[in-house]
């Protein structure tokens, strides 16, 4: 396909892991804009960290993109909040306006500045968002809204900076926008036809296991641990 610009990158953000809100927890969710070009490699942005590598980071979650478009919706739902005054409220590495989950498909390949990335999965929000916003059910709200953002894996290293373009290069699965996958994950959880179709996709191992278990057991897994987190 002919490369097609989707959006201008408004901010590139990174953060360091620090002690977080609950005993023994660490997080790098408080990311800040980086001035100038940042190197992008298989593990993500140079200088960016994750607090718990068991569930964050790694090649399939190298870069988190969250649309600034959603911030207005959140102000309408939870009211004015200082975190919503600037990019980075949701721990994102990339902030843009003009492209959301409805505009991207699983497996899309894009040029991110000079790097080449691939849409690997949607974000599955966790309790750290609730603590960050001071809204007890914020993680659940993000999940239910479908406004969760997504992750990239890095196919080709390069530099990225605010002001660069996000350009669509290839779309091998146009019938699978991230919104459709989100519906399957959280609402139509036991739709056997959709589950079978999704299992034909190049899913990350964790999602493949989830969908396969649902087909086998006809039950939806518990989300309590991810959304509620450890006791304080």
C-alpha cells in the first residue's frame, strides 16, 4: 500500500521506575516529555523503564501509544484533573491527536519517526492507573470505555522526536481494528465465532492463551487481580 501519514507526534515520553503506592510495588508510569530525538530499539525508548517486567515492557510491549483525543472524554467523566492537562497521564510513550483504536488494526506496520513499529496488542489496564488518578475504579473505567491505547513492537530501530510523523506502511489485517479485539476481550468474551477467528491472527502468546482457554472452558477469566491489585 502507499504509505499514509496518520498523525503528527506531539510528545515522546519516558520515565524511570520508582517505588509506588503499595508495599513492594514499583512503577515508571509517571513519564515525562523528552526533548530532542530518542533512540528506539527492540525494548522501546532509550532511557525508559518499567516497574514490573513480568507484566510491563518487553518486545511485545516496547512502546505504549495513548491518544490525546481521549483526554476530553476523561475530563467529561471524572472532571478536571491535573494529570489531564499534559501528555503522559496514562503512562504513554507516544502522544498524538487524530488516531485512535478505531483507526488502527492488529499487525499494522508504521513508521514512527525513523523507526518501524508494529501494532502488537491493545493495553490491558491495571490498578496502577487507579492509584495514579486517585480514582478507585479508574482501571475498570479505562477497560470498559475501550479507550485503553495500544502497544508497538519494534521492527526497525531509529530515532523519534516530537514533531515527527506517524505513517501507516502496511495493513495485513484490515478487518481487525483494535476496537474489534477490545470488544472480544471485554464484552463479547465468549463469542465462539469471534474467538475462533481471532485465533487465526498473529496474537501475542498471552492473548492466544486467553482466547484458547475461553473456547475450551466456555468461561471468562477473572480480571480482579489486574484491576484491583495487591492490598495496600
